C-alpha cells in the first residue's frame, strides 16, 4: 500500500526524494496523510496540532533528504 506524506511547501527536494521512493506527497493539512514533514516546528504548526494525531511528525530542519527518508521508514 502506498503511503502518503504531507510535506511543507518549502521542502521541494524532500518531496522529489519521497516521490522517487514511491511515496504519495500531499500538502500540509491533508487528513489522509500517514506522516507529516515540517520545516521546523513553529507557531503555525502548533495551530495544526489538534489535526495531527497518531501519525509521525518529522522535523526536517538541518537534515538531508536521505536522513528524513530513513527516519520516515523507521516510523512507518
């Protein structure tokens, strides 16, 4: 089954890596996402907190696309 990951708009290289690896990529706020990748956790993210429950949230800040991919695989 193909997993869907919501990715912050500013993380285009990560989106491409995930798509190449067979993941579906969607926009932030998609309730069908299996995981969320954010570019740092800030006040805007905290407003989404009640929407994101029981799915992995990965902070991409300071990480390479490969590191994020490995973390995603470990959490899904």
